[in-house]
C-alpha cells in the first residue's frame, strides 16, 4: 500500500484544491469556503465516487457532538484532470477508511413506528436512510406493525442475505430479534448475524452502552457504527420462568426499576425523562418489595470489580467469529448449567440466599439502562457474568435520593447501602401477589425467574469492540 499522505490535486470551479489524507483525517486546502481550509475525520467519510469521467464526489456524515439527533450529510464535489490518478487516490483512501470492513453492506432494517415518542420513522427517513445510501449500503425495510412482529421476522429471516439486522426503536425490538434468532432450528448459526442499534425508542440501553452518555442518543453515530463496525461478541442471559425459557440482553429488573420502566406508560410523552421523574417519586414514597433472592457470587467487592474492569479494558479487543462454514442445522442445545427456576438450587454451585425485602434488585448485561441511568457501570460485553445490583429496604429517603443521583455517573455503587456484585446466575422469587418484572423493558409475568449468563452468544456491531467507559480508572 502507498504511504501517507495520499495527495490529490483537484479543483472546484476556478479554485485549485489540494486533498490530503494522512490516515486520521482528510484536509482540503484552497477550498471554496471561508478560510479555504477544512478537515474531515476518517470516521466521517462514507464513500468516494468518481462520476462522469472527472467528478470526484466525497460523501461525508458529520456526527455532531452532544445529544442532538441531527446529522449533516454532505456531498463534496471536485473536478479532477487525471482520472487514473483520482481512481488510485480514491482506492487508497477508501481502503484505509474501511480497512477489512466490507463496503456497501446489506441490512435487514426494522423500524418500530411507535418506538419512543413515535419519532423512529422520521429518524430513519431523514437521518439514517440517507447515510446508509450515501455509504453505498442497501437494505430491506420492514415497519413493525404489532408486538412480536420483529421476533417473527428474525425467526424466518434468510440470514445469509444480510450483513446485520438493524433496529430503529428501543431495546424491545432487539429483545424480540434476539429471541427470534434463538428459537430457530439453526440458532447456533443465526446468532452470528450481527445486530445494530439505532436509537429510536424511549429506552435505548444498547446504544448508550456502545456510544456513551453523550453520543448514545445520536442517530448519526449509531449509523456510522453499523456501517463501519465489526461484530463484537456479547453475552446473552437465559431466563427461565414458569415453563418458559427466553433470552435477555439488557436487564432483568424487579421492584422500583421495573415499576419505573413498565408502570409509566402514561408518561411516554415525556420521552426519556419519564424514568427519572418516576424514580424520584417512588423513592420518596419508600415503597418496598418482598422477595427472596438467591445468587452465585463471583465477586462482591466493588473495588475488586473496578480493578477487573480496568484490567479488561487494557486487553486487546476480541471480535466475534463470523465464519458460517460449520452451519449446524441440528437443534442447538444451549444448556443452563445451574438448572432452571423450577429445579432445586444445587448447594455445590455456591448459591447464597437473601430473604430481605428490597427497593429494587436488577440483573444486567449493559452499563447504561437508559439515558442518564448508568445503573451497572461494571457491565461488560463478554465477561460471561451478570451484574447484580440490590438496593435493600429501610435505607431512608436521603440515601435513596443519593443513590438515585449517583446512577447518573455510576458512583452509586460505592454507596454503603448498595450491594453490587458479579454473579454467574440468580433466582428471584417475588413474595407478594402482583407487580412488574421487566425483561429488557418488556413485561413478563409476576412470578419467580432464574437468570444465567451465556458467553458471547450474540454479536453486536461496534467500532470500539467494547462499551463506552463507564467506570473510573
Ligand atoms: P421503546 O423504547 O419506545 O419502548 P421498544 O423498541 O422497546 O421501544 O418497543 C416497544 C414495544 O413496541 C415492543 O414490545 C414492540 O414489540 C412493540 N411494537 C413494535 N411495533 C409495534 C407496533 N406497530 N404497534 C405496537 N407495538 C409495537
Ligand atoms: Mg422498550
């Protein structure tokens, strides 16, 4: 490969322009704009085309910083004299921009027109779709028309046709996709189909966890991650409840967090703020929830959990194995090592049981559970463990509000009333008659459930290969 910088002489009308690509950014000198100079980051370059013999067209998506949902999609057009030279320059730059990532991916896209405040369709049409098209990507689109529609689609999808399945909604649609893939006879192969998340719901935990607090709500950043990301292995939790078994990739919540998530449908108009407003109300009312909680602890010391988190971040990123050659058509057996909710707890597995009432008990695989809610800061994509957080009863309103405020930055886990641990599995048995249990933000019956993590069962498109930093060093 040629060495940096890659330089091309071009012009815009009467202006001579030098295009210099140095590996990190593309600089234009002599451009027909204020100052005659402009810089575009590698991540923002979508495509470079040569049209009509001598037009060089660079498609650029500038992701703005901050929570804005806007994008600036531009086509920068230059004229070139020496076409062969331009073709060489185009090839050099694009092969650096995309490296080993396939250009012009083909996606299955699911848009939930009722996701969030009903903005998902508009976000798709005005921001996401034009960026995909400008990057030379193609897609097959379905607007979901009912609950479980996304699951039905995932169950029947011809997985070989697509590079990923992408949802424009919240976590609920992805929860259905994951469960649809897992119910297929070829689930072992199907789970390798990467997932992409475009934030268009009111709970966009995956997007916030991938991109962080500032960028998680930003459609452009999410789309860039889907166009240029690699498949990152992500753990999936198997949940047994009654006679059912299903899968969860965000959280399994009981008590306050479940009430706030599911008992606030009438506050949907508030958007993401509804979770915070409802949580404060619940904490002030000091409502507690009787239950029995059993778990298999791996680490219960928060400082050790943080040390392990930081150690993991220093290790090199491991990408998912995307080979499809050993397609297993037989029904997969992903066996729960610790039995199901209806089996006896096996003492030799190291189960611990607490019978204390709680304000909330939440198992999770993602650090952010929504905007401003960094509930499980130590959660990582693939440590094979569940982050279990318990806020016991009897802590008082002041502690409650302190803990609540701490969830914005993840510092609440150091509060002496909070129990935060890494576990292999847990079982929660509600002791009262009715209430809410949330699995990835979806309703589930108010009955005992057991959760166990399975390593790297699905894959998610990501540029970084890990979640945004969610714990201090
Ligand atoms: P939000 O974050 O806004 O809750 P989700 O992606 O979690 O968005 O989706 C919420 C629910 O909407 C899911 O249970 C999904 O099955 C359901 N759903 C999807 N499409 C439709 C539709 N057309 N009408 C009603 N519900 C739908
Ligand atoms: Mg939801």
